[in-house]
């Protein structure tokens, strides 16, 4: 199994005036190609920070990230930008759509930024909007879409560049259970059928049960992992682990 993503002794400190916030201290994590990992833990545990570092959106205070075998610490900012644009899809906690662009244009944005022309990606954008059930909302601007619809646009956008890795922060947090299930099935299908690696932050044990592995983060450290040996992780198994950890 090919390792595609690795965090080595990852630390992140935020300096807030006099106060130092130790958001991550010493996180080691290796993820193989096609694996679906869920990251759980209380608010403030460092989950979003970890996801940002894994995707090269922010740089660690210490330690390193290997993305597709490349050490991000060895790359220039421009090189990291290209890796991120071509190989990583992000689904953020707060959708991060551009308000002046339509749903279709938001989905196409990563390709546009990468210098592709509209004629080259129209069909791909339509396919993705169909996949998230938004065929009828192509021309809507974000403020003309519900929260769940905006999230689905963000999900379609994350897949538009056929990423090797999708990093998702609470992708189902604002969705009803039907839309949430569709998103989770989509992520699982991407990992199983397209060999896309998925790392997803979630508070929901039901959502985490879609993953092959659950990593529990507490106070900036991994405190426990659950792996689906054969078949699937059970929601109850995850709830029991959370109770044991008093999360
Ligand atoms: N830009 C920043 N500047 C200073 N402190 C930050 C910054 N971003 C995060 N932190 C702090 O780092 C810690 C970890 O934050 P992070 O956003 O990673 O938590 P989280 O696990 O994603 O929480 P949540 O479940 O609430 O989204 C928190 O204590 C937070 O206050
Ligand atoms: Mg967060």
C-alpha cells in the first residue's frame, strides 16, 4: 500500500501577543492511498489546524508533512501552491465560496486558476453538480443557495481537479441527514473506487463510521485510533471509544 500523506512530529503554535497557543504538539500520522480517515475530538483539539497543515495551507512550527512523497518543508511557497491546486481538494468548515460567482463558476474555480479554459471543463462541472444534486442550481450565487446547497457546491469543487487527497472539515455539519448521508457515501465511494485519499474532520460518530480509521485528537495530540479490521467501523464502537476518552 502506497503511503500518500504523512505527518511527522507535527507541531503548531500560535502566538497571540503574550500568549502561546499549543494547537498541535507532536502529531504523527501516516495515511495510505485510497484510505478514508476520520479525525475526531473536542472543539479546540487542533483538528482544523491539522487538516490545514496536511494540505499545505499553513506551515508547521516544527515537524514536517509529506504529501505524495514530497516534503513540504523542502518546497517553495509557489511549489506548495501548485501541489495544493493539482493534488488536494479542500472542503472547509465554512464553505469558502466566492459570493460573486455562480455555483458552476465556483466549482470550476480551481481549474480556472490553474489556467484551463472554460470549454475544457464544462462537462466535468455539470457532472459534479449532478453528483451533488444541484443540476437545477448551476447559475445561483451562494447567497441564493441554502447552507446545505452551498456545502454541496464546495464538495463538487473539491473533486473538480481529480485530487489525490480530499481534506474535509465537518463536511456534513450543516446538512440534513439525507444530504449528509449522500456526502458520506460520495466520500467513501471516492476512496474505494477512485483511490482518492480522504481525511475528514467530524464530531458525528455516525459520519465517522464511514471511514476506514478514526483518529482521536485531544489537546493537540493523537490519543487513540480505531481501525476497521474487516468490514466497517460501527457507530457504537466509536461512541464507546469517545466515552472512554471522556470526549
Ligand atoms: N489563527 C489562529 N491564531 C491563534 N490561535 C488559533 C488560530 N487557529 C486556531 N487557534 C487555536 O488553536 C487551537 C486549535 O484550533 P482548531 O481550529 O484546530 O480546533 P478544532 O479542533 O478544529 O476545533 P472545532 O471543533 O471547534 O472546529 C484552539 O485553541 C484555537 O483557539
Ligand atoms: Mg475546526
